[in-house]
């Protein structure tokens, strides 16, 4: 009888240990992945100058000289996908306080720290694709609940509750621009603001310029406890202002401050972002 009880206990212990080991084997682990945003103008690195600078390093699609004094954009709703069905969605939340805002990033050329988005709690696995939203979708923001990078008092780019946020802003100067100096803008100013988060039927100026962009890494990257890969993304301003859908003539198109005015440039955004390389 004692022998039977001993064997029974032994078998139960082995079974429990096997079950625990199986649970440990199936336990989900997590890692991180970084997205690094690098802004360029064609084959040249993008460097900011003072708003009154006459140093014109770049040419647009019509061979017009220009420079850049401000460049930035919002991204949110970041998703990762893998070849074997792996998925990850960066949590998004908004609120009146900065601490409530999650998963919304303002990438600014003048702020190096803003150009790296670190995704945490990514389930371990292989990933080969990233999708993100450029601009701020109306459905993720409650009116009045705008903290952190969405707070106009902190410099957020909000037009109003019909037009929404400026998803991408480019400012600079060009000798081709006939704009006169004002208390707000220097002479020869160029400002192209791409925004708008909803289509309003009775108002043709209000269009939805929020875009979803999907990029292939060109390879698979391993995310896990021992792996912290990064993807280097390039954004080409020249593709925005001289892309397939619209080419800016700074002698005519130099002050874009409405959703409708930026619509064709918003259509260029899909071609402006590429994955340059990844680090495993």
C-alpha cells in the first residue's frame, strides 16, 4: 500500500512538473523595437536654418531654391506585423493631462529626442512590416481633452475643432516666393501646412488629410528579451512638395493653411516615407 501511494505521488509530481514546464515554454515574453525618423531633402540631409536665413541649400521640383526653418509631423496608431501572424499595436490614449497621452508622437527636426520612438512590450517574435497614421485622427481625440503633445498651450499644431491638427508642417524661405515681410513672417516666406481630420460636406475647405502609411522592413527582425532591433525610416520632404500628386511652385503656392489647400500634398505622403535599413 505504501509503495502504491509513493508511486502515485511520484507520478502526480512528475505530471505537475511537466505541466509547469509546458506553461513556462508557452509563456509570452516581450521586447522593444525602436523607430528612428530621419528627414532628408532628396539626397541631402535636412538641416534647419533661422527663419530669416538666406542660405538656400535645396531646390524643389521646379528648380527653385529654398531652405527649411521648421519641419515636423505627428504619427500615431503604430502597428507591427510579422510573416507568421505576429501583431502588435502601440496603445493610444488621450486626455487633459500630459500623463494621459500615449502612443501619439510629434517628430520635430529641431528635437533629436523626438525622432526616436521606442516601442515597448512588443511580444517576442519576427516582424517585417510597420504601419502608422500620419496626422491626428478625429476619433482618438475628445474635444477639450488635449494634453501633452496635443495641447495648443504647449505648442501643439491645432487649427480648430473642424479642421483638426496640422499633421505635417514645413516652413522656410524661397527667392521664388513673392510674400512680403510681415510681423509674423519673413520676406519670401514659404509655409505648407498639411492638416484636416474630417470631410465636411457643406464646407469644401474641410477635408480629411490623415493618412495611413505601411512600410516593409525588407527583412524580418527578431524582437525578444535578448533582441532590441531598430528600424531607420527616412522622410523625404522633396517627395512631399514635389511628388506624384502635386508639385509646389513657390511663386504661387507658398502659403498653405487650409485642409483643402494641402490635400494634394497629403496624397504625396505615401511616397515620402521609406525604410532605409534595420539594425538587429
